[in-house]
C-alpha cells in the first residue's frame, strides 16, 4: 500500500523534537549549519519521526484489512520494529510510504509482520524495515534489571552506581504525545480523545525518548555534537503492549542506556565499511517493569562524507 507524496516542513520537525526534548543540531533550524561537514544543506527529519509515521501506516493497513483483531486473538503482546536508515529527509523534501501486505503466521504459532519502505519522490531509498507482532520480544529477550539501585531515587542524567547504565528520567504527558503524532503527519485522534477518555500513548513515541537519553549521555561525557556529529544507522525495538496500554500522563519512564558497545557485523544499508557504535537501551517503569528494549546503532557523520 503506497500513499500520496508527503513532506515534513520545519514546523513538523520542531514539534517532534520539542515534544521529545531532542536537541540534536541536525534538526535545529539555527544550529544545523554549525555541524562540521554537514552534507544535507538543511535541517532533517528525526529518525523516530519517520518510524512513527511508518508504524501508523502499518496500523491503518491492518485496520482496513481487519487484521488488527488477530493480535488479541493470538496473544501477540509485543510489537517489534527493525529499521535501517539509508538517507535523510530534508525540510520540504517529498517522499512516500509503502506498506507491504501483512504476512500472517499467527495460526502456526508465529505472528504478524509487514515490510515498510520510505522513498523520496525520485525513488531514492530513505528508510526500510519491518514491524512485527509476536508473543515474546524479538530483541533483547533476555534483558534483566535485577541488582539495580532504586531508580526513583537516582539523580537524573547520571550513571546508576555499580551498573553500566546511564539513567535519563522522563515524565509522560498527553500533550507531547499528541504533538509528536502531528509532527509525524499522523492524526492525534487515533491515539488521544478526551471526550471518549481514550489515552493510547504510541509505542514509538515513548521509544523515541531514547534519542534524548543518548544526547544527554553524550553531553554528560563532553561529546561535541557539532564537531563530531553522529547519525542513526539502525534501530531494533521491542515494546510490551500490555504495559504500553496502561500508560497515563505523569507516569515516570526511566531510560537506561548502556554503551557504546562493539556491534555485531553491520547490517545497516551502506554501512559495511563504517565504524558503528551500539547502545542497548531499556525503558523501565515503576516496579522495574521493562516497557521497551532496544538496540540502537550510530555512526560518525565523517564516515559517510563523500558518499552523498
């Protein structure tokens, strides 16, 4: 399923970055010009902004084909997102989203999956990936958080003592959720409606807080985002929808970041010869419940210079 051409204007990017506290200069209409070697000649859309749009279109596809009911019928509690970045979307750059037909293996004990592709109007690939619903998480299924100190009493933007984790604290509110949906060219009414008391924080809105946590970690360790910019190469995210559906305004979300680690052999598009960094990220709620788990890979912008 492909739709008409779309584009992100600067206001969409500003709304998205402001609603998630993403201070990456790549998205800033003033600071993007300060990035050393920036090949994009414009602010660019957020990675999670594009992924949110992709997931929204998957949900629409499944609703229109009466496939969304299969998730509850087969207890497919986890949504899994795997995306690889091939290029960036500049302000005002036209693109399309294509959702491939759903592969349904739920009757055989599997799950549902869809491939998604974002392309520029001229056909150049921007983003490709899959969304799948499964009974167990695809990514970091063995993640445990035993032995951590009380997260509620740890200072924000600090290492958790005796652990490899940097902790970033966020509080949810519906205004930010609505704004992120609008910034991703989606209908906020699909997720939030006061008159019907519907509050459905989208999984890729809460997972998008990872960007802020990574930026805060880099800032705390003295990283210069303009002199040595980093770009996403891939995301692997698994979300527990049983917990996601219970989220409400003012809930505290602890984001734990471990890394940089040595990544496995690269799978990101065009990244075979690029030095990459792997971060393992957990979104943890009250009671140490894991809302989401993610592998996030980045690479220095300088590794790509000359390829654009």
